[in-house]
C-alpha cells in the first residue's frame, strides 16, 4: 500500500457468506469493519467491497453498508454479480445506505454472471436523493451499440440461461462459475453440471473458505475429478 498510495488507490475486501446468518460467524460485521478500517489506516483512498459471487442480499447490504459508513471516512465502491437475479435490488439497498459507487452492466450485457442492468438502476434511482444523474437516453444509445457487439460473442457465453438461487449453495464467483462450466463441458460433464457445482471439499466448507484465487482453481479441479471418477468407475459408497 505505501508504494502506491501517492496516487488515488483502492483497497478491497471480498464479501462471502452471509453477515445476517447466525451460524456463519467467520465473516461477520466485525470482520468486514475491521478489514475496512485496516485498509483506510494503510492509506487506501477508496474501499472496494467486492461481492464476486453475488451473495450480498439487499437486507444484508443495508446492514453492512451502514456499518462501514459509520466506521470509515473514505468512499465505498460496491461491485457485485447478478447470478441470483437480485443484485439490482442489492445495489438499490446499498444506495439507500449511502454507498458512493456501484458497478453495473450496459443494458445489452447484464445479468447472470455479469452485473445488474445499468439502465434499470438509473431508472430506479431517478427523482430520488440518490439520482445517478446519468441520461437514460444516452445509456440506451450506448447499449444499442453493445447489443450488436454482443451477438458476435454468443459462443463464449457461459450457458447459464437465467439467474438462479443455486448461487447461494455453491457460492462461486462469476469468473470461476463460467470457467468451471466451460471446463465441465470439455470433460463431457455438462449434463451433470449440478453435481459438479455442488461437489465441495468438506474441509473447505467446515472452515468456511471462499472460493477465490489459487484455492478456487484447486477446488474446481478437484470437483471435476470427483464427478468424472464416479462417472468412470461408479460410486464406492
């Protein structure tokens, strides 16, 4: 942090679990507030709250954003994914609590493992004290361009047809979700996708570790190996 803080810099904390769940106390309000205060003390100019799997629900966002706003003085930048379909409401709740910035996707590119719809958020906050000030017609014009571009990349889509509450079971970040699904397809496991998605290493579940970074890649490989092995040799249970 000292090496980069002469220029505006963002220190980030990743959100996982559920701050309102009484049985998931490893990542509670105290944890997030402590991380945020530590990043501010280290010289961060902005706090990045990275909900990489789209797990933060509206009710939890109200509690978490308020707690952070009460304890730190730097702006809060919220990033989430719309795998459950509720991320737009979560951003709205965060806005009500005073979040300073939030990521969204152009109207032609939102939803699923992407971000919630920018135009919808602009419309939802219009004529309120959290009005974004963005011109909705300009948003739509830009979206028209990206709609045409989007059509050229259909073959690279994740295959996720619609948002699903399944995200709250496997808790996979957006990038890992799309990578894992493509890899499962390449191994002939596409029809057993739900088994792959729900095959979680017990020790990681017990310790409540998020699937991020190198651990996430190791976990993905292990899940595919488990399902592929059972397909080849059958269950020995």
